[in-house]
């Protein structure tokens, strides 16, 4: 494996770093502004905006399951990444149409693009190294830093531009960022080509339907999915039904496999299913960042910093900022704890992560003790909330994919990985439903005066404190329960660490 002597990593890794950084700038830039755009520009009520956001992000997380399979079997990773990036940029520019219809079309296009891009650029990173290459974990760590730099830039630059100068400028900037990512990828050189070609180029490019080959037909098929996604976002309750049906099918498949094998296989799959449900709990609460927590910052957080007012969407920057600070520290910490034989088990880490998430929401109760006469809480309230959410994420997120590959039977790793990603889709949909608990004055038949009173700073603060307090206590309890039962679950993992 050729690698520059100074860094020890393939040059292609840094090309992929830049491509992924700009793709995350695109995605998180749009995500940071979406709820505010729905409510302030398209004049939607909180509950409607949250439902759309939940359906959109759920579909974003579900799409890579299909995009990854198409790349593996037909397109190859390079074609998939380029196609995905172009579609994501087009989707951002579609939103500039300024209407609800253009927004839904743009979101549908971004979902398809993300499905092709997100799963497959990570696959290329993995293919840069041999399975036993000791640089592999370090390479993925570098790549993960690129993800968080992109998210940090999106939640500062993109969010601030959108809030201060107009949402359309923020969306346009996200689209330009995506084009930069694709440009870096295309100029990446022959080493990327070496690891990302179609499995069967002759089959892909041979004329199959008149003058069209299978690559053309894949593009046409992808475009035909966009109108379907348009209606799924518009009638977003259907997304929940689809996810529920798929979840029942996946769980049935996993359990059928579990009880057809030996005790070790059965126990490990049961643990996987249990931890998937806890994973949904964590991310449904964590993913309030783009919805209710952004509106909480908008309505009831004092964002003035020495005369400069931080945008409400910009408060989302705390998460990637803390990830960049603490990510390496946690990596070293796990190694040291392992050497001391005090590293918590995977289920215990999940439980501790959920407990920290809950404690983050309980910070709001502390901040409420320092409320101003204008019913604003100090900025440190949301900063400490995100700090605890981030440390919770670091207890849970980095080990999730690794856990799946270790517990899943070799014959169905892809199926189990798909189920794991679908748990993120489900959690994002539930996050939209959970956020609706913070909506005020939108009951059927409410008069304009009732709505205005409910949306007063005093009433919105009371709602946020009540809802976040409940979420905090419940999730701390759920996390504590998982910590208590973690020794039993650890035994069922039969030696997997």
C-alpha cells in the first residue's frame, strides 16, 4: 500500500476528508436552518414543522441502506458518491424557489443524494487499508474529524449567513459547499479510482434499454423516486407507518435467525435488538437539536455576547465543537481504562451515555433558577446541555457500528447493519413527534389571542422547562436501568467487548 512517509496514510484519505467535510457542511447547514425556515418563512406552526423535519431526517437516515446496496452491486463507490453529491447540491438550489413545493422537491432530491453519498464515501475510506492494517482506526478517526469540522462550519458560517442575511443565502451556501466537496473528490486522483470502481463495468455501461445503459437507468430511477419522497414528506404520517412495518419485518428476520442457531447466536442477536431500542431512545432525545432546542434558543435563551447576538441556529455549533475537543480525549481514555481493566462494557456505556443525555436536559432546570425579567435563560444553559449531550454521544455513538459488526453473524452483517441504520431513521421520526410536546397554542380551535398568549416568553419558557425536565428525569431513569442490567446483557454477548 503506497503511503506518504510523513503521515503514514494514503493521500486519498485527505481527499475524502475534504469531500466529506463539505458534504457535512451542506447537510448540517440545511438542517440548522430548516425548522426556522419552516416556521418563520413558510409560516408553519411548530407541530407541522417538527413533523416535516422528523420525516425528512428519518428518510435521510434510511436512504443509505439502498444507496449502499446499489453501489456494491452495480454503480461502484465513485459513481455513487459523485451522483449523490450532485443531487444534494441540486436539492439545496431547488429550495431557493422559496415555496413549500420547491422545498419538498429539494428535500426529496437531497435524501436521494445523501443515500448515494453518505454510505459509500465511508466504504472508500475502509478500502484504502487492508483489514489488518494498524492505520485503519486512525484513518477513520481523521475522517471523523472532517465530519465534525464540516458540521462546525455549517452551524456557524452557514447558520449565521442564513439568519442574518436570509435563509436562501444559507441554503445557497450549503449547495456551493457540496459542489466544492464533489470538486475535491473528482480531482482526487487515481488512488480513489483504484478503490471505487464498479464491480462489473461492462454490465454497468453496456446498452440495456435502447440507447441507455444501466447507469443511465439508475439515474432515471433515482429521479423518479423524488416525487414519491415529495409526497412522503407532505403526508409525513405515512413515513411512521412504513418505518414501523420495516421494523417489524427486520426484528422478525433477526429473531428467526436467532432461534434457528445455537445459544451464542441467539443471545447476541437478542442483545443487539435490545440495544437498538435503547439507541432509538438516545437519538430521539438527542435529535431535538434541529427542532425544539433551536426554537428554545430562539425564544428563551439570552444569546447576547458583548453586544453581538448569536443566531438561534448557531447554538447547534456546541455539539461539533465539543466533539472536536473531547473526541481524542475519550479515545485515549478508553485505551487507558482497558489497560486498567476498568473499561465499562458496551451496554454499560450505552446506559451511561443515556444518563448524560438526561442530565443535559436537567441543566434547563438549573438555568431556570437564573431567569431574567424577560424570561430568558443564560447562554451557558444550552452550552452545558450540549456539553452533556456530546459526552453522552461519545459514550454511545463511536462503539455502535463496531458493536454491530462484532455481534452480527457473518452471513447477515449487511442486514444487521441496515437494521442499525434504520434505528436511526426511526429515532429521527420519533424526535419530530417528541418535539411536538413543546409546541404551544396550536390546539384545534384555538383563537389568535390564545395562540399569542401561549407563545409569550413566559408561557414558552414554562413549556420548555416542563417538557425538558420530564425528558431529563425519564432518560436518566432509562439509562440507570440499562446500567443495572448491563452485567446480564454483557453475559449474553459471550465475550464480545
